[in-house]
């Protein structure tokens, strides 16, 4: 079938929950993707911050193939080697103590919320605990994750969601304090808001939240699903702030394409929250997904991914800043490491569509921000190529200063 026919067939059979770009992707190599017609795209989307190692990494592919030949699924009634290995490596990389593997980011958030509620329940036996989340946050599409997502537009049609959620403003400590009550059991935020427009939490804000949580025995939950796994030049974004969360959610790049997420807890929270029978999953922690995560964590070390991000990110920032200088309609750049956003004074969808037509995959973060979440293995040449395609699209959008 031709690409056009596949798209028509998709429109007849898939539930229409996305307005997709009109291309059918077929294969990947490094930081390039190819559609069915063989057209190449430079990928600065990476499957939404997933494919950190680039496509067709031989060692990663071989590890998965070997695991397929051994064992794909066991259920959690038994132990399996890849899950043990992946948990050990993830603990070492994060400094957290206990791991629960899930199949997605949203499920990692669900588990984190359950752990927080159980922790509070064990303290006072009450069932009216509250969670504080941030406006403009994004935590996933399941009912619990949606309830803490600070975008009323995503939530409205699905009410009632889980109750007792209060919203505060990111980087406005007073707005958090105003929502704290004696029922507050957790404060949840993305260390760097992704979907919401690339807004990093400030050091001051996180430090104050940590102190507040310590003082009131409230759990600090950090969502590292998008900003974690090396993207900021630290394995996890919170590691540059000198604090540690009580619970952390991780997913996206953890499996580099194979669906896997995790929530991690400190020993204290783990031993005072979810116990046998409280939580479970059929697929979570299966050998295939864990073999992927385990290999990803190995490759982060052997390929010096973090060091590479620290080297290449300043160059991306510099080249993006040049665009801010050059084009009036770009207001500013925001971000950390290889999680960057260009903020426009207008909707960015037409610019992104234009870029895709010209062989560059980009995504937005809100209506007016172009988000840059490339594979972590990009080089200066890829950055230059991206900038030159994007600059051409911007030229056509409006004349330069
Ligand atoms: C993508 C994302 C999620 C949801 O992850 P899924 O795997 O799509 O369920 C949650 N939080 C953040 C910050 C994300 O970027």
C-alpha cells in the first residue's frame, strides 16, 4: 500500500484522538526517521523525549532480541533477572531505595498517588487526604493522573475525577502554602514542566517545598517522566538542586521505546505505604521491558550520555538564542539541557507543520512554544542542520529584524 492509503485506512479504523502529521514512519537510524516513501526526517522529537539513544542502536537492539529468545513475560508472581538488574541500576542512578515498574508514565503517577495516600492513611486512619499539584502541569491521561493535571481543558469532560486535589502555582511558594491544610499528604510537581511550556522549577522553590514537606511530614513527589533520564545533564533533573524527593515517577526514555515506567520511593516511604496486595500489574516489570531499561542504563554509562548532554546542550542553547535575536516574533528561550522551548507571540502549529514538510520533526508544548527534545546523542552537525531548516521556515513566517 501507498502512504496515502495507509493514512486513509488509519482514519477509518483508529480512534480519532490525535490530529496526526500526514506521514507514515517506517524506520529509524541514529537521529533520522524515514517514511514509507523513503523521505528522511531529522528527529528533534524523539518519540516525545523517549528515544534518548537514537534509533537502531545495535547493542540495545541485540539485548532485546536476545531477551525475546529467552523470555518475554512471567507475571509478578515470580522473580526475573532483567527486573532485578534494572531495579538495581535505577536505584544506583537515582539514589532512591525501592522501585515499582509500570508500563507507562501515567501508571507511575497512579502508583505514586496511591503510595502517598496509603502513607497518610497509615498515620491517622483518615480517608480525606489532599494532594497539591501545580497549574499547567501534565501527569498523564488516566483518571488519577488527569486529576492532578493542571489543565482544566483536559479534565473537564471526565469529571468527577479523584477528589481532594488542590492546585498551586509553580515557583510561587506562597500559593502552595495557601493550599496546605492538615489533610495535605503530598505535593506533586514536574521538576521541569514539559507539556505546560517548558517551565523549570527554581532552586528556591524546590528547596522551600522540601523544607515544608519535612516539617509537616508531607511527601514530595517529583514527576521526572519527561525531564529525567539524562535530558538535563543530570540523570534526574532534581539532582542538580541538592534535594531528594520522597517518591519519583520515571518513564519515557527509561525504556528508549519499549513501554516501561517506574515509581521509586525512599526506604522510609516504601516501608510505611504500599504493602503486599496493595498494588499490582500484570505486565509491569516484565523481562522484555526490563531488559530494555537495564541495557539503556548500561549504555548511558558506557556511552557517557550525561557528559555528552552537558557538552552539546550549550551549543543548542546558543543556536536557539541566535534565533531569538534574529526573529521578533520569538519572545524567549526556556529550558535546561536538551529539554528546550522557544516561546512565540503566536501559535506555532503552522511553523511546525512547515518544518515537518521540510524534513524536520518538532513538537509544541502548549499553543505558542516549540519544544526541542532530541535524542540525547545528537551532534553539533545535527543542531546546525535543525537550525538551518527551522530558520528557513521562520524566514517564510516573517521577515527578520
Ligand atoms: C508523558 C508524560 C506523562 C505520561 O506518560 P505516559 O507514558 O504517556 O502515560 C506524565 N508526566 C509527564 C511529565 C510526561 O511528560
